[in-house]
C-alpha cells in the first residue's frame, strides 16, 4: 500500500512541476505590441539620424578635396 501512495504523491508532484502557466507576454499581447512599435520607431529615427551624420561627413569631405 505504501508504494501506491508514494506513486500517487510522485505523480501529483510531477504534474504540478510540469504544469506551466502562460508567461507575461502571452497574458499581455497589447503591451508587447506597443513595445515592438516603439522599438521600430526608435530604430527608424536612429537610422535616419546616423544617415544624416554620414551624409554631412561625406559632403564636408568632398568640399575639402
């Protein structure tokens, strides 16, 4: 009888360990979408700024030559 009780307790413990609840991103898809949009806008603005700096350097270098 003790072996059966041990198996039942072990199965219950394994079931509780394996059972996973949904992560934060799955529970809040709207917030994740806002983060993604903000990231894309930030990368776009950063790339535009870097592109302008590079073009200014190229034009300044061309004027010197």
